[in-house]
C-alpha cells in the first residue's frame, strides 16, 4: 500500500471471501465498489471507465467489464454480456469484478457466507428488480483475471448442483416465485 493516503490496509482473521469483502466495503464511504481478488488486477484505465459509466448512465446498478483471463493453457479475452435477470437466476454469467454502488450493496444485504458462489448469490440480490437499462456492458478489457489450477472455482464447479441448491435456499423469496 505504500504511503498513498487513499489506500488503507485491513488485517483480520480469515473468515472467507464474503466476510472480507463485507468488512472492506463496510469501512468505505458512499461511492463505487469494485471487488478484486488478490491475484487479479485492474488495468490503468479501469477506474476511469467505471466512473464514466456511472456518471453517464442514470440509475445504473452494475457496470460489467470485459476481462483478460490467463493461466496455465488459458489466454483469452472474455466479453460478458447482460442476458437478463431470469437468465442470471439459472446461470452466473457475470465476473466477480463488476462495479456497483455501495448503497446498493447495503440495500442487498452484502455478500453472504454459505456458498462457494458468493458473487453469483450477491448479484442475484443486488439486481433483483433491475431493468435492462440499469446494467451497462463496458466494451473494454478492464480486468486481468488469473486462473490457477488449484483455484477454489474448480471445487465449486464440481459441486455446482449443490451450490445452486444453496443459492435457492438462501433466497426463497426470489426462487419461490419462479418455476425453476
């Protein structure tokens, strides 16, 4: 972190991804939030592009960047496109490094423990009731996403059916209304 007064380090016991994100966001002031895993990084223009998206789009709830995925045998650009809320309930097509308002994080109740798909579960609650115009696809690569062979995402994929059931159980008010 060096001596940059805009950055603050927070040390805590390891209680998982959801708890770490909630702790950091809880300690921020109002504004934009961009979650970023420790082995990923934002390109130099990323924060500018996120601010531009929110300043030029009224009532924006989520800005979705493209990402460069890299790892052993992987080197590709991934373009994420908003496919609609009903599609989101069935499949996560959003990266974890999207930009949203802190006030929307608060309204959604933050990230939850209990699932390896904490980002997907959070997006479901964050975007409930959102209209298509409230989601913005940024047509630029803003995130460098590193994939490791021992990443916990591989374990989550092995447990996909169980993780989807956990998400449904955590959100009976949303999934109980639908015939999925």
